[in-house]
C-alpha cells in the first residue's frame, strides 16, 4: 500500500477526548497526516492546549468545549466542524472515563456516569457524524474506542468493561447500517496504555502497575498513546478502505482472540 494511502489532506476530522492521552495523540497524528482537526473535550483548558499545539505546527485545528453526554452539544460541535469545510470525513470517538469497583460495591450513580460517557457519548457522536456523512454524500470513517477489557473478566471493571462491550456492539451494528453510504465503522481495543487515565501518584506505584502488564506482552512493554493513535490513523485512512465492523487490538499481544 502506497504511503499516500495515509494522506488525509483536504479531509476534516473530529476527535473527542482530545485534551489528553490517546485523544490528544490521535488529534496530533491526524493533523500530521494533513487533516483539519476539530478537537473536542470536556476539559476546556486541555483541549485548547491541544489545538494550540497543532496550529503552532501549521496544522488546521480548532478547539471545542463539549460534554459528550449531551446530544445537543455533540450536534453543535459536528455542525461547527462541517461549517468550516462543508464536510466531515473522520470521527474518532475517544472520550471516556475509567471506573473501578467490585460488582457487589458498584453504585448506581457510578454505573450511570460511566455508561453515559463511555457508551451514550460515543453513540451521540456516531449518530451525529453519520447523519452528516450521509447528508453530504462524502462517506467517511468512524472509529470508536473500546478496550482490551472486553476480552476477559477483570476484578473491578464491571462498569468500564460493560460500557466498552456496548461500544463494540454499536460499532458492528452501525457498520452494517451505513456501509451502503460509503461509511466505514471500526473500533480500537487497546491493552494497557500509559496515559493520564492509567497514571499512578508516584513513579514506584506506576512501575508496580505496569510491570506485570509488560511481562504479559510478548513485546515486553506496555503501550503508549501514540501506539493507539497509529491504529486510529490506519482505520481512518484509505489504507483501511475495505475494513469495516472490525476490532483492531493494539495490545502488545497480551490477548489474541479469534
């Protein structure tokens, strides 16, 4: 596949969760590939910093303060993105939160919060982006963010894992419904990735958390946000033109499901 398959020049991308971690790495990589990137996040200061860093390199980037649990706010961001270029080619729905609690200790309020952000927020983003892609007739690529937590049970990850499993079902179902419009829908399910979400308070605590995960990987390390961003770029680009309804797992080989 020619390198030009990863060229996104002239295309418009929307990245939710772009203030930090995987979202920021993804926005950066899509901009480097030539896309005009709309960066969205609840963290207004962080998302403005992301957009500013991109524009400082000569990229086209805008920041949007948005709560993905609000369909109205998501629709407004999608509309703003389309008004700048007349199209939306890529959605990377990355905004999400982590929550840990044993099943018997899971509180309804925590469950609702995780579900509303990790699933409904992705649903809102996918719906609004797909509607625009269909209306403009340009097709496009939607990439959702799942997790390696869907491949196995793990203590404390009921709410998080269930929300990410729902994202995978959304991804597969939407792919079957919008493919005829030239829209591809895929998910990325990372393993342990070093991000602010997985950060520990001290260096020793961070090493203790990462050491067993690194040992489980045939590559002998944990992932970086850039590793996941590369997977998103692949799915967003023409290199994945015949890929839809799939789950890409940048997990260092920790899990190898069929």
